[in-house]
C-alpha cells in the first residue's frame, strides 16, 4: 500500500504551490491539533503561529463547536436556500451578525468562503448599478499588493503578480492604485502624507476612468497576503470618504481581519467606517467548516430588490447558508464574545511587544501589526531597506527553519514573516512564538547567501 506522502504526490493538487516543487519536497502531514498546538504524523508538535491560514481564531479542539456541528448534522444536515426555503441556524446567524456589524450592514448572503464572497459581491455590485440605471458604471479599482481571492475575478482584483501569471488576469475592467505600504512608500512614513497620497491616487484613477464609469473600490483594512501591510490610522476612513465623494461603492474585504483578528469583531468598526458591502470568511466559522458571507447596506439591498421587482436575482450557490456551517458560526460567535476577543486583544499586545523586542536584530527592517496580526520585514541593509536576496529563497527557508524549531509561520517570498496566532493563545505560547522567531532570525543570519548579501 502506498504511503500518505506517495498518495499525496500522485493525486492531491495543493493550492498556491509549485506542482513540481511539491512533488520533489513531499508533504508534511498534520495528524492532530488542540488549542494553539498542532502535531504532525512524525510526532513533531508546533505552536500554530498562523491559525491555519489566518482562520482558526478560536483554536483547535473546541468541543462546543464540535457538538454544535454534530447536533445539526443529526437534526438537519442540509437545507437549500432556494425555493424560499431556509433553516433556523442560518436565519439566526444572519440576524446575530446583523446586530453586530457597523451601521446598517443588515443584509447577509452566505457563501462557501472568501473567494466566492468577493465574486458574489462583484455580481451584486453589477446588478446594483444596472438597477439604478447606470449600466456603464462597470469599472472596479483595488490596490497593489491586495488579495481578494482566487476566483477569476477575485484574482484579477488581487494585486499580486503570482495570481495573475498564466491566468489571463487582471481583466480589462480591473484597475489598481499603489499600496499605502508605510515602510516602502515613496512619500515616506508620515501618516498624513500617506493618506493624502492614497486619496489622491484613488481620485486620480477615478478621474482617469470617469466617475460615471467606476462602480466600486475594493480594499482590505490590513493587506494580509501582500505582507501584513498596516496603513496609518485614518487611512481607511479617508478612502471610504473619497469613494462617497465620487459615488463609488466602498467594499471592505474583511476575510482576514474580521472576527477579532485585529481586536474588534470587525476592523472597519475600529475607524467608524460603514462599508457599502463587506466580505468575510475564515474566522466566521474559525475554519472548522467552510463558510463566507457578503454584508450589504440597506441602500444596496433595496436598490437591487426594487430593481428586480418580481424577477429573480439570478445568483446563488448550492451550499449557501448551509445549516451545519451556520450552527458552527453561531457557536463560534458565542465563544468570541465569551472571552476570546478579550484574550486575543491581550495576547495581541504581548505578541507585538515581543516582536518589537527583536527590532534591533541585524536582519529586522520593520515590525508591524495590529491585534493578533503581525509581521517582521527582513532586510540585509537597514538604512537602504534592501530586501533579502532571491538566492536565499526567503519564503521556503524561513518557513522550514520555523517548522524545525517548533512554530508554524507564514513566510512570504519577499522575506516577510507573518504572524496570526489563534485568539486562545496563552502567554507561554505567545512567548514561545517570539523566542523561536529570534532563533529563526539568528539561523538566517548565518545563511551563506545572506552573509554574502550583507558583506
């Protein structure tokens, strides 16, 4: 009988990977997890410093979540939302979320995850503009280094070249403006200068395309997959106000940032921003089962509803508002408000304080973050802010060193270490993440490719 690594190599296609590279390297098979700890089939235990993929916010092994899913599986394992049908968990989850979202984001469409939440938002935006008699308003703007999923339209909105190459995106109606990226912004690191540069870039792009043609602007409150880029306070609100001034829908992509990842339940609320639409996933069910959502403000929902009248709004998914996912979502929401959000805020402060303590290391260019979302950007020259050389294979080697030392981290190809631990972490687990990160930095400093670049 073939081993798991052999079966994996022969049959399982992994996301966002080099197919041939993965075949050569082989798979690391995870066996079990509890709290903030994961164990592989070799018995190697690690602190999960990235909550799976920014998603297991509650931590692993929460029995009440398992019980909620099991009870719902026994009672009603599936219910379609088609034909005017529904299920109690989905209805109650929608109502519970609506009570907690900023402003009048009261209408909720459930998806399977973040990518199809973004895709659904775009379809609703197109319908909205048609319904208000402006079909020519069909251009969409997003930000370089942003990430909006892996559907065709979402990958086009994404501002990362790896998601474009070979896929025929971006599409011709998708446009980008520069990232705020304080550490590498041409205007410097002054917060107001960055805000002014971004609002000017957005206004200029709208003017270039024609305000009568721009439908929406998509943005993450913190750019996750672009390297955990944290804009200055006030930036998100200024971008939202710029959109309103030009009659452009403001869409907050909170797939990563929602559900306590940055502190509050929704990052947009931290700046008193009420997006016209908001996309979420990941922490919605803490990764235990698939689910995402699109939140709509009243004016967006009403325009679509009135425009359609008695006609069908032809958008749907077989698993939209899945009752088991909804039951999980309700229990996850209860756990957040029963202490996890508060613990996440305290541990987030401890994490950032600990990482800031590494700022003097020769390879550390910047430590940044908010809540339980952080990054260290590595450089070979602090004054010149020189990125790690490609020859050092920063993404793979940093990941491997952290794995060997006992922490699962996100290591970006640019030489940025990303952190997003579960909100349930203890002080000891946060301290272990920081201690191991220090060892990873020291080991990286001894890498011959790094030493050559620093010579």
